[in-house]
């Protein structure tokens, strides 16, 4: 096998975090602290250069991280906020040094890690393009050859000779990506900053990254958009609390991230909590019965259990409000449209199946779970009862960002007549 263009071996990065100053509870304590402060400050200064394992001010942003990237591969680096993704990219971009381990990189690296990274605010857009090209080791002639393509891609032609400090964040991102992608680096590193751009520009960026990889260059891509990651990347590294939790094919990496490491609440149990019970009803549980990560083609099986405490036999139904990650109401589901249930026994169970090929990829939750009698009187309301993620099934997807406009994606039946 060919030598990898990036090899990371047992990488670790630790920082010292600040600690709150201890406050005195009494006037005498405050006076004593004041007398001790010169010696205390001297001791703190002496300890700044010591990063002892037992020091509770030490924070490991990365620990024992190892992986390889081959030439032409697109690697997705996945993880929640605070997982260590940005720290890893800064080390790979040689912005910061690791505390432990080793990184071997073969080739020129262009990185877009933060809005405006690598730009001098006092220089114009044109001057910054030449400055970045020079840093990458390109000649003026080589930059001239790429200039029109960069300007056209970024869409900032009108402001090319304006200092970058007057650019909006979106303009800086567009120019920054155009510079990083078009000045022919062997390795392109892109952080989540693409989320600043609009959907059309994101699609252009993702298409450009695919072109870069097809030309034999390597791309490292960090994003929370799992559809984009799955469509673009070959392999994935999942980070959690600075540790590699998965390293392998991108489909399994996305499943690992959304399945085990996402903040899902697929079950709600009352466990005797008083807010789930009143004079009319006792909530028992709400569950999503799917055992695996939910894909767009999967049915979603919901189960609700409760006890009716009255002595009469009214009509009872369960209603829920399903919302997406933008808190947009997707639909209201209610058993009252389909069933006429009266409590012959005290404990009742309702089951509802949301059909596959209905929901887009993304995060969803039951914003309200209602237990109602006689189609009008609310017995109990539970907020944010359940949540779950839906990921691409690998079939029926089109478009880089995965989502079309709208809140649902039903599988429609089409015919044509000639």
C-alpha cells in the first residue's frame, strides 16, 4: 500500500484551564488572603509551565488519537461540539503543536478553519489572494492563472479591491474557500465554517471538494450535516471527548455518531414522578421501539402506555405534535381519528407507526404528548417526551445537501401518459 499522505499516531493535546479564585467568607479571611496573595501569585506563575497529570486544571482536548489518510481520500471528522475536532484540525494545519504523539503530512496544506482565517483585514481581497498563494509556495504567474476562477467562484468581484475588514462573514467565507480550494493544495482541510454560507454556495463548495478529491488530492471535512458528510466522504473518524470512538467506512461512522453518540431520548418512563400523574390519569411510558438507527425508509414504531384513574368509561385518545430540528410542526398525530377506545381495563397501550419514506433526514421530537378524553378535554400534557434522528437510507437521495424544500418527503406515485 502507498504511503499515507497523513499519518496521526497517538496524538494528544492538553491545555490548562482557569480556576475560580477562592473567596473568603469572613473579613478576617479576606485580610489573610490579601496578605498571602503575593506568595500565591508567585506559586501560580511558577506552575504555569508544569502540566502535571494530577493537576485538576489540566484538560485533555485530544488523547491517543491515531488514523491514516491515503492520497485522494475524503475523510469526514465527526463529533459533537467539544469533541476535539477543531483542535485536531489546528494541529494538522500546524497552527498549534501537539502535547503528545506525532503527525506526518506529505504535501501542501490549505485550511479554512474559521471565518477569515489567513486573511489580513487591512489588505484587499485581491492582495489576500496573492498573499495566501505565496504562503502556499506558488509563483505570481501561477496565482494569476487561477485568479479569475477564484473571483468567479467566490462571487466577490465587486469588492475585490476593498479591504477584507469591510467584508461580511459570508463574503470572507466564500473568498476563503475559493482561495483554499483553487490554489492547488495537496491537502484541503475544511471546518464547519461552510454553515455560514447560503445553501447554493454550500452546494458549490461540496461539488468543488469532490472535484478536488477526483484530481488525486486529499480532503478533510468537518460538518454536522450528516447528509453532506455521507455523500462526500469515503471514510469517517468519530470523536467523543477527544478520543476516537470509530474509524472506518463513512456509512458506519454516521450510524455510530447518530446512533450511539447523539442526544436521543427514545424512551420516557414515569418512575413515580408526580408531574406525570394527576387525579385523572397516570402516565407510564412512551417508547420508540426501533432498535437500530432510524433511516428515511424505516417505519417508526411509537408506543404509549398509561392508566386511566376514573370510574367512568369516556373516549380516550393519545395525540402528539411532531416537530423538526427547526421547531417547525411536521404533523399532529392523534388516535382519535382512527380509534374509539374506552377504558374497559385501567391500563391502556396505544401504538402508532409513522410510515417510512415520509420524513427527511434530521432530528425530530414529540414536542407535546397529550392524553385526551371525549375528543376535547386534556387530561395530561408532557413536553419534549421523545426525540430521534433520521439518517439517509442510501436510496432515493439526490442533491448535495440531501434536503429539498418542505417538511416531509413522501414517496409519491407518478405516472406519465404520451
